[in-house]
C-alpha cells in the first residue's frame, strides 16, 4: 500500500513538475519525488525540507525482485535528526545489472544536490545492501557516499548462487539463487567470459580500492540466510587494498536485513556509526 500511495503521488509530481505530499501516520512529513523517468526511480523523503540535516539514503531489499516497506525505519531515522530518502530502483524484472547501481548513483546525485553537494550516508538491506556496498566502492565511492551501513548484504551474489544449490539450502537461499541469476541475466556455470564478468561486477569485493571507498559497517546475524561470509569477503578485499574503516558485526540469532534493527543494541550501534560520519 505504501508503494502504491507513493506511485500515485509521484505521478502527480511528474504532471505538476513539483513534489507531492503523501498521507502518512503521525510523524515526519513524507514527500515523493522522481529522480529519473522510470516509475520506480523515485525517492520518498522523510523529515522537514529546508533544514540542514544529514542526508540518509535507504536502499530496500527484496531479492532484487520486490519492494519492501521501510517506512517505519525511515521515520525512526528521521526522528533522530536525519533527512531520509527512501529510494526505489528498477527490479531484476525491469532491467539487468548494472541498472540497479546506475539507479542508486542517480539517486545519490539527486540527494547530494539538495544538500549542497555533500555526499549522503546510505543504509542498505539484503539485496539493497549489495547495491549499496558495490556503489560505495565503485570508482571513487567516497566522493559520492559518506558511509554505508549494510544489513545482511548479499555482497557476493555468486556465493548466494552456490549456497542456494546446496542440498540443505533454505527456501530463502534457493530463491536468492534464482533471483541473482535473473539479476545477472545469465547462468554463471554456462554463460562464458562475459557472464563471469557480469557476476564479478555484481560483487562488492571486485571494486575494493581502499581509501577511495566509502566506510562500511556490515551487519549479519550468526544464522542469517545470507551468512556473514559475504561481508567477510568485502572486509578482506578492502583491507588488502588499504581500507581501514570497515567493521563487520555478527549478532546472535537469525534476524535478516531490516529485522536486525529490532535489536536495541544494533539500533544503537548503527545510529552511533552514522552520527559519527554525518
């Protein structure tokens, strides 16, 4: 329902050339804006406009295949001093990789322009964590992204492909395998050199360049269906490249993505990390 309301609001914005207010529960004012021509290339903005508050971009998860609702988390961050930009992007049914990275880059440019050119912070979840970590390391990522918090990032999609084929793979892992293949547009075991290059480009570790990349806080649970090994891959590559501001945090339990923020301890750690880099 939230995405449907935002879509209607954005249609109005496109017709009028201005923003459109969205009816929401009590809390920060929410407005929807297009950052590109595709219907999914939109951001929902939480928090007062015009105030000089740190910008925080949210990149939702959903196997690259569906929208997930981050409105409650967006309000929570907005109530703690950020202007929050809940960003949509083209799904794997709309376009193959790297369209999703291109969408986040476009959203970051749009947000940065509203904040005097300052690069925003980013929080990405699951598949959105993959997009966020890759974007934070793409080229001179630090010039576009102030820091990335990734919750259960699928940072090495080929690892997800392999895990999903195991005999005891969980249903979520089997789906992740299918959706990663859809994102890439080819089977890594059959697609040849160009296909391997595509899968490599989807992995955050491929782009690690150390000090040029955005700082990272990578969070998983111990029994996450996207295991901590994904973030260990990124951290190892960054450290080899000379990156120092990389933290991998593993929590007890099996929480995944946004559910990690249900822990008061994780919320405190994430909020403190973001504020230290705002």
